[in-house]
C-alpha cells in the first residue's frame, strides 16, 4: 500500500473478490452485496450486473448440475475487466459514436461468455 491512487473502496462491491462461487444446490448464498447489484435479466442461466455505486460490471452464471440431486448446482460471479466493462457500458447506455459499435462489440465479446455476448447483441439491436 504505497502511492497507488487513493480511491475510497466502493461501499457496495468493494469487498467482493474478482470471482465468487456459491453452491446454490446446498443453499449457499452470495454475500448481500451481490444482491444489491443491478441485474440485466438477460437470461435465467446467465446475466450481467453492474454496481449502482461505482459502475463496476460483473458476469453471472448459473450452472445446474444435470446429474443427481442438484446438490452440485453452482452460481458464479466474475468481475469484468475494466476494458470489457467500458465497452459494455457504452453499448448498453447507447453512448457510442456512429461506426464504433462493431469495435465495441468485439471488445465486449472477448471478455464475456459467448452466451452473454449473444444476449447483449440481441439487446442492443432492438
Ligand atoms: Zn461498486
């Protein structure tokens, strides 16, 4: 901890690590902060979420175990890289220059799951 730029940690997502897994099949829950993120409702199995305070972006994935009792079902949350988040932010908020869309989509798609990238494409082409 030396001369890095001082920035107050986000009061919502500041405590969240880069990756989180919850064993939802065994009633494990994410920390409460996760439920304060704004979800996009892209799909029931995957989603994007953004922090209402600092606008960090997260990818959410629900993975059902298709064998056995479902006890191994997992939900995963991953903090997206800043460049991925920046591209998604512009696309979703419709704040990009004409002709910039393909480049932003390529950046965003490289940083998220294929299923998420397809859902984002569908959403912004509406
Ligand atoms: Zn935050």
